[in-house]
C-alpha cells in the first residue's frame, strides 16, 4: 500500500441504505435549491445553460458567510483562444504566477456538463484548486457542445487541444516535458480519451490522468444509478436528457469512446487518479474503471468520497472533502511530475 492510500484510504463499504450528504455538502445543495433551478430534463439546452448552478450556490455561501476567504486562492488567470478541431476554442490559463519565467508542469483540463451545458466559469474551482495545490499551470479548455455539435465533436476538440498544448506549452508557462490531462464528469471522459488517442496516434502521452467522477459507461441501470436515480445535483433523468441531446441515437453510446469500461482498450495508459462521489449515478462505472485500469496493468489511485455528491470537487472553499480531493489529485500529479516531497 502506498503512502497516499494510507493517508486517504480507499475504504468503500457496501451500501445498505441510501447515502445522505454530509452537513456542509447539504448546505450547498440547500443553497442551490434556494436559487430556484428548474429540472434540466424539462428544458431546452438554451434554457438549461441559463439555470443556476452548484457553483452559483458556492458563491452565495461565500458571499453570505465566509467573506474573508480569497476566492482566487492566489491563482492568476488569463483568457486565451486555442485551435480546436473545427475552429477556435475558448480556454483559460491558471497559474500561481503568470509572469514567472520558470516553466511549471502543465495540466490540460476539460470541464463537465454532459457534453451539453456548463463552461469555464461553472467549472472554475477544480482547475484553480489544482493549480494552487500542485503548483502547476492548468489550461482549462472549452469545447463544442451538443446538440449544436453532436458526438464526437467534443472528443475531436479534446484531442486537438492536447496537440495544441504539446506545441504551445512553453508559450503559456508550461514545461512541455511534464504535461498531464484531467477532467470532471463528461470532461473526465474526454481526458481518458485523450490518453487513449495519444497512445493510438503516437502522440506524446500524458504523464498522469486525473479523472473526477468520469462518465465512462452507457449502462443506466448500475447500482449507483438505482441508488441515486433522483439525487441532486445529478440524477438519471438528467443523464437521459444529456444522452438525447448528445447522440444521434442510443446505439452511439456503445462506442468505446463513451462506453470506456465496456469496450475500450485500457492497456498502456498513464498512471491515473480516479476521484468519485458516493452520491452520484456515475459512481459504479468509475469504480469499474479503476478496477479495469488496474487489471490492465496501469498504476491507479482511487478514492470515493462518502457524503459527497457529483460536482463536489470544485467546492473546496466550502466543502472540506473537496479541498481534500483537490490535494489528493495534486499530490499524485506532483508525484508524476517529479515535484512531490515524499517521506524518507
């Protein structure tokens, strides 16, 4: 057992009753409910993109109760555009010091949103926390979304973003020899597909991949889907809505890029960190991914956070487990980059 496993554990236990959010996680869910979001599955994509998000709830809590906390974490940002597969993409650079000439490790990050909703602002907390705790540059990349651009548009953009990062790392303060990939939810799917594409296309491979509650299966009747069919902020009707808008038909979800745990070749991939939430329809497929990556001979670190829900990772300023999860990811990134301070 590694030191990181001893510190954070991997203590998944059989669940005999529906899980409940811990107190501070529930506070975020209550704040989100107070903002009056409508059920995503009842809306058009345009309407859904305008709904209050869990990030808005975190901002409200900070504004109302934690006024002395610096929401920037001391991390500087800069907006840029990069070249995607079919045109320019919005991107944001996160760095402890944008003006420092010393090159830092680079993480290419993809946000979530079911391939349909969300943007760089909704998923700001995760890359910001990782930039701080891993002392690295993070390049957070937007991508074409459905239904305007259906599958596999986002996947094509993710690979194009990886190629761009390899060619331009130094220009944004990143060390081209130390690059990793990361994503949350649908972005976790994009991240592992970047690793697979790098292997198959002969591109420089990520040194590490961080997959946060990744969407990596097409079975909507797993244990965690049954347990969390009506969970907040992500539930089964929402995922069915994402599927309807992302794919031309249900059969496309069998593609190895989507059904990673059921159809993809997982051999020869980078070392991996998988972070899951207990109260999340995607938990079971994330656990299966950890098992299959390990069985394929890859170095894997996995932690399921009990009492936490989907979307928790970016909430480090108000949910302690989110800060722990960010530090867990950061430690493993620094280990891969060769910048971790390990015990003697």
